[in-house]
C-alpha cells in the first residue's frame, strides 16, 4: 500500500512540474513577444470585475491630483433652469445607454441639468478621448509662451528617440491634427493591439519609444491615441512641467474649475499621464473648456488662448478629415454647425456657436458608428432632443 501511494505521489509531482514548466514557458513567451501586459490586464480585469474601460477607473489606478481653481467660479443658472421636461426620446436615450450626466447650457447659463445612477455635479468621470482636445490646445499655449517655436517645429527636437522612416519629418502640429504617420491601429476590442496595451502598461514612455513613424506625416488624417500621447510627452520635455500641471495652469485654474480633478498615471517612479485618455473631472467643469472656445478663447473678459488658434482648431485640416481640426470633432446637424469633444462610450461636449448652446452628455455606453461616418446615432440623438426641448422653451415665451 505504501509503495503504491508513493508511486502515485511521484506521478502527481511529475505532472505538477510539467504544468509549472509549461506555465513558465507561456509567461516567458508572452514577455518575449511583447504581450506580457496581458497578464497585468488579466489581474486588473479580476480586480475590477469587467473587461472594458469604465467611467470610474481612476479608483483602481494611480493618479495625479489636479486641484480645483484658486478662484472657483460658479456657473450662472438660467432663469428657466429645469423648467422644460425632457422629451420621451431623450429619456429613452438616457435609459438605453446609461447616461450619468446631461447638461444644456444656454447663453453661458445652465438651462437643463440631470444626473443619474448616483452621480452628481461633483462626480468625477473618465474623459476618455475628450482630453485629446485639451492636450492639443496645450500645444498652442506652449507656442504662445515660446516653449515651442511653431506648429511646424520638428517633434524630434523634443523627442530625439523617435524612430522610423519619417521620424525626422514629423512636426508637433502633425501630432495635434492626427496626421503623424505613427504605426498605430486604433482598436478598443482586440486585446492584442496597441490601444489596450497602452491602457494597462506600467511604463507608457517605454512603449511609445517602440512605435515607429511609418508613414509620411502631414498628408492625411488618421485618428490615433498614440499621437496625443507623444504630444504630451513632447510638451513635458518642452516646458519642464507635467501635462497635469500645464492643463491646470493654462485652463483649469483660470476657468474657475469648481472641483478637484485627477489624471491616471503609469507606474514609473515619477508617474507619466495616460494623456490620450483618463483625465477625470465633472460635467460642469468639462463644459467650461467648451465655453472658452465658443467664446473665441475668452473667459469672463480674459483672453486665455488666441482667437486665431480657436478658429484654426475648428477648421478641417485634411480632405479625408473634414470632421476633425486640432483636437475638435466638426460637423453640422439640424442645419446647425457644431464642434465637439468626444470620448469612448459616449462622452460628449458639443458646442453650437451660432446658437450659443453647449450640450454635455456623459455615460456608460454608446451605439456603434453609423455606416460611412465617424459618429454614432446617439451622438446625433442627444443634439436633436436638446434642441427639441429648447424649441419648447422658446415657443412658450410670450
């Protein structure tokens, strides 16, 4: 009996050794092939309990705090605040796509405001790609201050480690207009692609150093989160300040932001912002940046950014990118021109300059893009229902 049990133990130990070796080889293979980040992603998925990025991911990662303004400035509240009931269609949109915040700002006063799912006016939510618009504007401010010569200065002056056939040709402006030529495929669903890798990586700079400038820059629009990440690394080199500090100094502080924000970091010693996404603030404060551009770069009588840049930023730069400027998405709907900040899962701050209207929608989900365009049906739906409510308000006036 003892001999049989001993033999069985030896077999189990041998199987265990084989399994351990296979696992070690598998893990080693992942790291050698550049897919070691999948292990970290798996651990984080178990911790968070979901496989997709979310509005409150900042709770689960390291962040850099961005204090509220030294002189907080409350929004004016419209005399008809929340006097118009949301349309049935708008209520359905909110329910179907899990809206957490919806604002309509009319003539620089909050006209309509609703929060859902336990969120409120101070609740922080992930900007996702809305922050790209603000990073692009930070480049314009760095040029105004003389840290960068112009939009035509070569990016390699600040990032000498850039690699690839066209690394010497890429300009700082190419990064802001999504025309960098970076070898980057924007894909949020395939975990083997670069976008999920940068979202989870512990060293974002190291990852960016591996990606070449493969195509000729400045020729065509190709939406890439990596271009914004390179731009923020460039701005830190040019100014000696973190992108968090720049955004607060350039915009959040003078705009009177009423609540603290934060920006998710990688895990390096000093922490580098995941600057193509992962800025966390609230609906009212996101709207301040939109109002700044609606008003030609001025805030309460102070010119914070040049009107020339404002106009440049909302003008298409490429034939194949008529819906994009310098960080702003462009378009027209209902016969009205608009420009907007947009982020994953339906984060929208939409400006209708001629109507003096800003629409803010933050939430958990959105519809897929419509055929042949780079926006979804819900994006248009929020615009339509906001103006339906405004029309009722206008019709009710004597």
